[in-house]
C-alpha cells in the first residue's frame, strides 16, 4: 500500500512539474503577444502599419490571455 502512495506522489509531482512548465511557456507567449501588439499599435499610430495588423495582434494577445485563464484557473 505504501508503494502505491509513493507512486501516486511521484505521479502528482511530475504532473505538477509539467503543468508549471506549461504555465511558464504560456506566460512567455502572452508576454510576446503583448510586445507584438504594442509594436504593431505603434507602427499603426505612426502610419506605417495597417489596421488589420493591429486587429490580428490584439486577437493573438486575447487568445494568449484566454488560454492561461481557461487552463490555469481553478473551477
């Protein structure tokens, strides 16, 4: 029985490690999406970028935020 408990602990630790790793990657993705959005918005404001680029960058940023919210928020 104690072997089962140890195995469950190891599995839980590995699952937690993997989840934390995924969370870190998603946070990096969100930061990158924010950076791209801000740069795209600046380009548009300066007249060298298209509105469509801003809309697409905004959508990518919202998607990155949504993924984190959906995946890592407790039910």
